[in-house]
């Protein structure tokens, strides 16, 4: 039986994707990308973990859409809650800007509609409520953590 993929994407606030060009992803724009599906485990430092099936737009497609600089080393993923994480491009390649988890729109049971997920990264780096993705070339002498914001400066999308 043919598998039906739900094309309906609910994103109330457009997401900025910044490379050498800037793309604003609203629901209509997101709908033009192929939807990819991936199983990714979220592993918290506290020891709790779970695996879900995530659906969304592949990071490679976003990289192309925003014409990311050729020397890109990291993606800076920033959330509406102020959280910001620098992901090495090698990890980001397998990542998704997810809009659904286990077949359900993220917004149907969370205060956020999108989430960056990728295999083999700490759960703390699976950023909820993505506001902006920037493709950055960070100099090897520079510290990527300098670009991050993991301390709360707003209400956090963290259950506990
Ligand atoms: N925007 C945002 N994303 C976030 C966090 C957060 O506080 N804000 N917490 C992170 C941490 S520490 C973990 S372990 C996971 C928890 O994801 P879960 O609620 O799906 O278990 O989300 C991550 N993503
Ligand atoms: Mo965590």
C-alpha cells in the first residue's frame, strides 16, 4: 500500500534561514520542500531518553535554499525562548527541521511547532521552537560555544 505523507504544515511564525541569502519559511514555503522522515533518540543529561519518528525538512535542503557559504562549519540554531546552539555541520547534515513527531504535528501537544533534531547529538542540542538557522563559518581558533546561549533568558520549553 502506498504510504501517504501528510503535507500539511502548521507554522504560525516564519523561520529565518540565513546563508549568503536569507529565506523566510512560512507554512506555504515549507510545503514546497520534500518531507523527510527519521528516527532520532533524544537523550537528556539527566538520563531520560526516548526515540521518536520525526518528519520535517532536511537541513541539506535548507543549506541549499539559503546558499550557505562554502566554508560553513556550523549551524547556529536559535529558539524563540532565547536558547541557541552551534551544531557542527557534520552533525547537522543528518538533521531535520522537524514539524511532526510520531505522526502528530509538534504544535498539537507542545508550546512550539518546530524542532531541530539530529542523530548522535545530546538531547540538549535538539532545539525546540526554532526561530532562526544561520549557516556560519567559525574560525578554527574561535570557540563555537561562544555563540551559544544555554542559560535561560526567557521561559524555557523545558518540562522539568
Ligand atoms: N528551545 C529549547 N530547546 C530545548 C531545551 C530548552 O530549554 N529550550 N531543552 C533541551 C534539553 S536540555 C533537552 S534534554 C531536550 C528535552 O526534550 P524533550 O522535552 O522532548 O524530552 O530539549 C532540549 N531542547
Ligand atoms: Mo536535558
